[in-house]
């Protein structure tokens, strides 16, 4: 079985999976916030890495293992959720990083970086390279986005990491595929209380 972090012991509640963004891990604060706010789900997550293909494969394995009713992903985690095979789960992606290669090159920066939180795998840092950026671009160009049972995308009105132009392009891409797009008028790149309120409304639809 895959190593996971769970908000609670196994019980009768439906399972929700959270997929964190780049430089984070299973112990990140967003996972804890989601688990506290949406207690009608048993939330689980695991450590994801820096390559899209590996992350999608990992998420697909986790979906097979846990059979979630809901999957939420932010930033690179949102990008991962877009490609995951989950036709029976609700998908909610927040600021999915479809422009991840440009963000790494021009905003995050190539080279070695520290993780924001402690990880299950014990890793403390990671490296971003130009080859990885090319890999991001090639994966996005050669794979199709996948829909869930219901599919939603939440974008902040101003995204300081991805950039406004890239966010607008991403909105059009996911909308064309069939994701229902909502604009978070008070949000930033990371999930905030306003984003949580939007997620709450989408779950209750």
C-alpha cells in the first residue's frame, strides 16, 4: 500500500484526496485546513514530487487504492489532478499550474530549493532543471486533460506565481475541456478563506 497521511482513522465517511503543489508535502498546512473545514470527508494525502508523469501515476495508484469521492489539487497538484483518471470522483483544481515550466524558469527559479514542510520521505530539498521544464512542456503537449464525475476549476483574480496572462490561458484551456470555471475575486495563488468558501459551495452543489 502507498504511504499516506490520513486526517482520521478509517470510518464510514467518503474519502477525499488532496494533492499539494510544488515544494510542499503531505504535512502541508492546506491539507490540515481542508480536513478541519470539510469534516464530512476523511482526507488523505501523500508526498508528491517534481515531475508531472510520476505524480499522475502516483495519484492514479492512490485513486485505485482509496476510491475517493472528491479530489482537490492546488497549483502543480491541480495540474496533476487534471490528468488523473478519476471518472467517479468530483475534481476541484485550484490555480492549476499549466504554465509550470515558465513559472520555474522565470519566477521560482532553476536550482536547489527547500521544501516548505516536513515530508514522509524525509527529503528536505529538491532541484529544478531546464530538462524538467522541457519535460513539463512535453507532457502537457502530449496528454489530454481528464474529467471527473463533476469537474471544477477555481482561479484567483490575481495569481502572483503563475501570472495573470498564464492564468487566463489556463482558464480557457480547462473550460474548453469541460471544467466549470469560478473566479476567486479575493484569492491569491495559495488557497485562502475565500477559496475555501468556493470549494464549500462546489461540494454542496
